[in-house]
C-alpha cells in the first residue's frame, strides 16, 4: 500500500468481472446402485441398491436416530468413503458421481 503526504495509507480499487456460468444439468450428484457396508459382509450393509440424485436446487434434510447412517451417507457424498456395488445386482458397481 502506498502512503500519502499525511502518513495515511492510500487504498486502491480493483474491479473483477466473471463470466456467467451455465447451470449444471441434473442430477449434479447421482447415486447409482450404491451399497455400503463397514464390513465385508454385505448382509450387514447399511445401504443396499440406493438410487437417488441431488440437484443444484435440491434441499436435503437427513433425519433419523443415532446409528441410522446419516453421517455415512454424507461421507459417501463427500468421497470420504467408497461405495460398494449393489449386493443384489452383481454386474453393477455402485457409483457416486461428483
């Protein structure tokens, strides 16, 4: 910052312009045949064959008792956990697209 005659700091003004961006086509975050288990036993899976999509305009509320899998679903969405394939459809691999 430059200093003026009276010892005051002079401020500069910067102008930024950003181009308008297109809206992303839905779904922005699809869950396609997602299954998840913390163990290798898919019979104990928390999620089996989950199919859902989250759009830019979506409002999502996760409500449930302790241990229902709310944090696990958020971790799957954030990519902190990797989904397994659907236990009932062995040819499909579960996928969460970001």
